[in-house]
C-alpha cells in the first residue's frame, strides 16, 4: 500500500483548519489509507498551530514569521524529501477543496502520473468569481500550448505528486503552482488532471485584485521561461530587433538605389543599432543556455 502525506499550508486559519483536518481524517480512515498530515504554519498570529498540534496524526511545523505561500511550499518540499512517502497530496486549510476528491487524485496518480491536478474548470463546479475563472482559463490555454500538455487549471492548489516533483527547484517568490508545472513538464514528467468541485471561501490573501495577480503571475512565468528555454526566450527578442533593423535597412538600401541617398543618417544608425542589439541578445541566449547545461 502506498504511503501518503497530505500537506497543508496554513496562515491564520483557526476558523477552518480543524474542520478541514476532521474531513480529511474521515475520508482517509474510511478508505483505509496509510497516511499522515503535515501542516506548515506560516507564522500565524492566531491558534492555527495549536489546532494542528491537537491532532495526533498531524505534524505541524511553524515559521517564525509570515514568509508567503512559495516559501511555505519550499519548507514542505524539504520535509517531504526527508520522509518515507510515495504520494504527496497538497490541499488548502480553508476547506476550498473537499476531501472527497482525495481518493480520486490518488487513483489517477496510481495510473502512472507524476503530477495530478484537481481542475476546477473542466466540468467541475467552481465557486470563485467570473473574472478569476476567466483569468485562469487564459493561463491554462497558454500553458497547454507552452508545455504541449492539455491543462484546464494551472493555479489549483489541490494536487498529487511524487518525490521527483518535490525535488524540483523553485525560484518563484510569489506562488509555486505554475512554476511546478513548467519544471515538471520540462523534466519530462507525466501530468494529468481530474475534475473537482470547490466551496466558497474567504477572499484570497495571495493578491489584492485580479490585475495585480495577473501582472505578478505573468512576470514570474516569463522569468521561469527565460531560465528554462533561454535560446527561445532571448531568440524571440533578438530576432524581433534584427527584423526591425533589417526592415529599416531595406528601406535605406531601397532609398539609396532609387534616390541616390540613404534618406537620412538616423535611419542608418537605427538599423545598425537594432541589428547589433538583436545579435547581442541572441548571444546572451546562447550564453545562458551554456550556463544552464553546465549547471
């Protein structure tokens, strides 16, 4: 029988954590799973840690101060790698993800997947706002094309994975959800999904509004893509500059052939600058790729 560890990041969740743990225990015990629960208290100022420690099958680790979701997930990953487990289930402390879906995650995972997501948007009932749902759908379509894997929910915190996924490094300081996907796909790991329903919960603490979330998320996606595919990332930018320089250069040459002059020194300078800038950016891409391979 597989050994399962359920990980829960928690920050000031005294109102919901107890109910979440109770629900998980009922589901897991009724199914006879060999499991444990790890709660990482991210510097809560309420009774989150006390509630977690009141359960005999829960290991609670607390940060000295609030460090954010990404750092909390890194703490969980370090502990997971030192623990004898086969499947890691990550869920939220606020009860957004019903524990009844945990056996479905496990069943899908045991079909040979390395990472299984609980999708809120592919037929499951989603309780969040329309704007948030629309933003997540757009992210998912972009990721599906980028990773060549059909995904419908890239930001879900309800997921099952193995130690190979836990061992992947994370550089994001905002959240872990999308970076874990990119790194898993780049490592050639198998990713799958199940459909889930969710409950309405308190407003998100991760971002103040959808626009700030989108800006930070896309910034982090670009950073990750830069680090994992530097030739393609820098190549697109470099070729854009070189194309602009070539277009201006063709205009200068055409003007020279037709009118006998270049049509203005600034155009010549602009063409040269764009060509040189593009070439330099391409070289940055090759250099970054060499550094990545050597590391």
